């Protein structure tokens, strides 16, 4: 169960991620499914990957963007739930990283765009790595629709 103090880890063994022009681009190397997170997604992804808690991430979003703190928290929580369903992140406990890099401040609050996870399954057969790239451990192939069974086990 996700709480305000839940912290998360990027599934680095299976997911490659990069933030470009404010959007996060992710590829699940075991399924070949790729994703983008638009809106405030790039910043949120950076906080998720660095071990911040849901509360810390939502507070930073509300601080940086022109958005109500309750809406920021609801949007971040919804995004986190989707990322957990896709096995992109996992719950790491409640020991948050206290070294917080807030969004860069430009004086005024930025216009808020709801973070949206877009899922692209159309090229999964082509993007799944077989054999894995150098420096990556063996990644077992899983069908994209088999991901829900992994979540049920947790």
C-alpha cells in the first residue's frame, strides 16, 4: 500500500530511463514496452529515481508549479500507481532521501501540466533485448500483459 511516506526505487535492472526536455522516456528492457511521462513528469521521475517519498515529491511539485497541494499529491500518487503496475519502480520502504534537489526555481510558479504516463506497446517485440546489451545482467523475457501477475505477488 502506498502512503505519504512511501519511497520508491527505479527498477534499474530492467528499465532504462532518461529525462529529455522535461519529459521522462523509459524503456522496459525485458518487455520492450516504452513509455513517456509528459507534463511535470521529468522532474517527478528524477525525484522518484533518487529515493524521495511521495510527500516530498508532491510538496516539490506544489512548490514549483501553480497547483493546489492536494491535486499535486493526487496526481503524483496516480502516476506512482501506474509506474508500479508497469514494474518500472518498486516500493523501497519509508526511509526517504533527505538530500532533496527541488525543481529549479525561476521566481514565479510554472504552469502546471498533469503528469501523464503514455505507454507504447507497438514495438515491444523489436525493442526487447535478446541477448542483453553489454553491462546488463540477463533479463528474462516477459510478455507485457503478464506484468499484472508480478504485482499480485507483492
